[in-house]
C-alpha cells in the first residue's frame, strides 16, 4: 500500500525533470497538487514535460539551462521563485555517464562527468538556496550506487557521485540550523529509463539484471518518486543527511549485474 501525501500548493523544482526518473518524480509531486518547475537543456523536452505535468492536477513551469552554466541555472531558478514564491522542495537530478575503462577516458571526458554530476548538482543547490523555504525546506539530490560501490568502467561516475553524497551530508550540517533538510536518494535498476535501455538490450540481459536484485524485479520511476515524496514530507521532518537507496536491496548485493 502506497502512502498518501498532500503537496497542494507546494512549490517543487525538479532539475532534469523532463525525462526518466526525474520526470517520474515531478509527476508524483504534480499528481499531489504541487506547483512544479522543471528544467533541462532541450526546449522541446521542457515543453513536452510541462504539457504532461500540467494535466496531472498540479501546474507546471519550464526552464531551459545547462547545469554546467551557473549563471543560467541561477537565472532560471530565480525566475521560478519570482513566479511562485519560496521553494518548498528542490530535486537535483543532474547525471552524465558513459562506460569506459579508466585508461581510455580522456581528461575532458572525466571532467565532463564531474562538471555535470558534481558541479551541476552544486550549481542547482547554490542557486536555489536563497529561495528555499525556512524552516521546512527540503532538498533531495539524486545520486547513484557508484557513490558507494566501486565499479569497473565507472571511475569517473564513482568520483562524481561520491562527491555529490558528501556535499549532501555537509550541507545537511551547514543548512540544518536554518530549517533546511538535505538528503539523497539512490535509484537501483529502473525500468523504462535511457540507462537501463542501454544495459538491457535483450530479454536475457533483462532477466539477468532482475535476478541481481534481491526483490527480484527492476524498479520503475515511481519507486524512486515515492521515496522522494516521503523524504520531502513532514513524516521525514527529522531526517537529514541521509542517503536512501530505492533499489530493491541491490546495493546490499554489491550492485552486481549477476
């Protein structure tokens, strides 16, 4: 049984909320009455997400920026706050990834993932900070298993996401006295996402991934969204600095694909 959360009138900004897991998170908040702001790099994806979210009981505004551009991020988030008021919930879902052996990753390729995942998350949090509700504001960073589990072909992502988790913990300390909570969520194998489509290209590969999860299934975007609904709610009012897996126990199994 899923918990019922009411976000009527809450202002929720989801960076990267135009596709995949982050769109699923935005949809969950919109369905519970939130005023949503979403942003990504491509205007057509922003427009499509706004149209979809606007039909989900809430309302939606869309912005275009690259998380690697701090000025663009600041301009967009400030515009959203000027339109709706204080931001109650911020979801930061910046992610960039490509599998590669460390010896084959160019310096620019390594830097690109750091710029998107780690600096992008920082830019979003820094830009939103002046506009967050105090007390009662909630920030949730979307992390990854690579933050805690070393993986071959993922040196760049492991470094970036470990940094994201440490920033989450540090800002839970610094911003907690102001009444801001800062947490992270770690999705496991999530069906219907671009990343999983690249990994599970055959039915055999899909079954292998499913069997690697202790709950014996892939997740769906709403599994991650439900975790975010809880973390942003009054039910989690004493939870801050937590990095919560929404992965069916996958990390306990070493996040292995077999």
